[in-house]
C-alpha cells in the first residue's frame, strides 16, 4: 500500500521546479494530485501525465491564487470534484529582487500577494472542510531567506518569514482538530531558475553551502511526504538547506 493512497492533495505552483517535484512525489505515493498553475499550462499538463504514468490520478487547474475570488473558485472546484482536500501544499511563489531603495510599491505588493496572501486565500477556503473531516496536512513552502534574510530581497524575505509566523499561529488554532500546519524552508535548490544562472554566480552560491552542493527538488518532496506521515508534528519548520542556516 502506498503511503498516501486515497488522499487528495493540492499543490499550488505545481507546474515547475520544486512544485513539480512535490506533485510527482505525492503521486508516486498514491495521492490524487491537483496541480495549480497560473501561466504554465503545458508544463502543468506534462506533470499530470507524469503522475498518471505512475498509476495515480492528477488534474491541472488554472488559478491566480493571489486573487481571493479566483482562489475561492479554484478550491471550491476541487472540493466539488473530489469531496475533500487532505493535503494542501502552498508552494506558489515569485521573486522581484531589488535593493530596498530601488524597489517599487508594485514589486513589494506583487511578492507579498503571491507568496504570502495567497496562503491565507487557500487556507481560508480549504480549512473548514479539513476541520470537518478532522484531518488535514497544510504544508507551506517558506525559504532560508525568510530565516536569514537576503540582500535585495526585503519583499521576498518578509513574505517567507511571514509564512513561518502564519504556520505557527494557525497550527495552534487547528492542533485539536486533526489538522497540522508546518513549513519547509529550502536552501538553494537546483531548479531551472538556479541552473540558468551564470556559472560563476552558481559557484559562488554553492561555496556558501557547507555541504558544497545544491539541493535537489526531490529532497523537498521527501520533506512533504515526511510531514504528511507525521501525526505529532505541527507548527514546525523543516530546514532542508545543506547546513546553510542552522537553528
């Protein structure tokens, strides 16, 4: 029996990078996976096929989850089709890096809305059904930048740090209701975006990491599976960063 057989899992930003690895990891363990995307339909459908090739079920649904009404329609569509959501992985995120004095109001709000407010949006609509069924796993993908900060990343760091505080607080409210809320804080992961960096920049990043390598997206997926299986873990941050930041 696969670990997540019969579970319904939603992954926001699930078409590429870490999100795609999480979606395929959940599918490999038997979950039915709902892959949310905003613009990358072709990539999302490719992940659907990959999950289906594993013998699990998957669908892709478009929604801009920084928009509250669009998120409401998206989550309600999932609940209407599947009757429940067991696992909610809030992974969608963007960067608009710039030093603070050069950062525009638009660049600030766009990152906060996409990386932080979207998590309020999804949880607000999905949580009541989780509490009603007395089971749920909410997993928010934060970042080492939310713990240690990052030059030129005040918007991104604020959003990712906000996810940690959000998760701790919501965990307290749901602890008696069978719903756990946890974070994963990845370090530098070998996604398409990182691999597309100039080699000298990538080497400088790797030099900062005590393990002297980038993490694989599949390592984050393994963290998600671990949290899904954990019965007594809530309000925590799972740090998968190669020793870059120690707590």
